[in-house]
C-alpha cells in the first residue's frame, strides 16, 4: 500500500519497539522504513543549542534497526535530528520521499487531545501524506510474536466507512491506487452506517445504499482487492467500531474531507471521535486540495 514509512517515535510511545520488526514491516509492502527521533534544543544562557549527547543516545537506542536482514532493494534508515519537531519531521519525510507517517497517540479526552493535536496539526499542514495512528498501550503490551504479525498485516484488511460523500469517494480512490502499486490492501470491508439522527424522509433506503456499495465494490475489485460490504443503522462512530470488532480488520481507513476533521479538535466530528476511541490502527488520508 505504501513504499516508504517514516516511523516517528519519542521513546515514550512504544513505537521504538518496531526496530525489532523491520523485516515484518517490509512484509506489509514497504520498501524502506525510516526511524525518526527528534531531540529538543537545549537553552544554555537562552541560546538554543543542539544537545549532542542526547542525539548520540537516541541513535544508539535505534541502532538495532540497522541489523535487520532484508530482501534486496529493501532498506532501513535511522534519522535523529535536533530542533523544531514539526519542521524536522517534514524535512525528513521529504528527504526520504515518505508516503506514510506512523505516529503514536494515547487515549485522551477531547480537551487534552489538543496536546497531541498540536504536533499532528503542524505535520498535516505541511505534508500531504497519510498518517497511521497507533495506540502506544497496545504496541507496548503485544508479545513479540503478536507485534510481528501486526506489522506484517498492518495494511492487509482495511475497514472503510463509506457514505457516498466526496471524502469517501476520494478515500476509495486512494486505496485503489495504492493497491495497484504494491498489492496492498488485499481486502477491504465497506461499511455504510445509515445515520439514525438524519430525518427518516432524508435517509437513503438499504436498497439504494447496497446499490452504491456494489458499484464501489466492483471498482475496487478491478485493483485485485477482495471486497466485503456491510450496512448498519445507528450512530456512525460506535457502529464503525462494532464493525471493526467482528470483521477481523487490520486498520480503519478514514478521510475527514476538506474541513480536515482530524485537525478540528475543538469541533466534534466523526473523524476525531473515531481517533479518540478506536483501539485499531487508524489510517487518515488527507483530502485532495481541489
């Protein structure tokens, strides 16, 4: 699905564990894995200065990633920089032509979510690439065999909330293009939740919904993806989480639209609510600028 992943870790999000599983990440379709860590500048006499010792220590913590035995044309890189984290992540992503970023975020309330959102907002504003949000609590508690399997199948089966909107259509287009490039994802479940909050006379019937899902299914199948469809009724966010529980998916794919709901932490939205409550990895695709 993706060719180059930039794994951003602060050593408190458990993503540094992934240095042991580079061969497994490669099995997910990746050709290059870049482990990135940012060291804050020290302020000695109010003059910003690179903390050389911290940089060396960070490189040592990530060094084992370089020992991975990989197939030909696959590679791993360690990149430690010092300075403003958002700028450095953006520079690293452009340097390696990363087409996906892996980030960790704990479960927080809507109020404290802004702490995480400040960094994510800056990254999303500077980079037009998908973001994979992982739960540090899960990454920390998986045994090695479990984490290896998770890495291998991270992009294998995506749950795609679909409602016929422009954002949903753009998301499907992104997934189809990705599958044509490197044969991931292998499976998708299209889940349409008929929102119970919408007036009955304005809701589409199950027959109308199924017709649209069948059209999208046929389109994705042209890219070699095995596609399943599901129709639910109720509140979209909890219904999508219920779907994720029973459909053996590897990640939830979302696209928040032009309003970039992932960034609007102060405004309730399906995207931000899903990010706060999902224990599955969430892949957020940016919407096209048009």
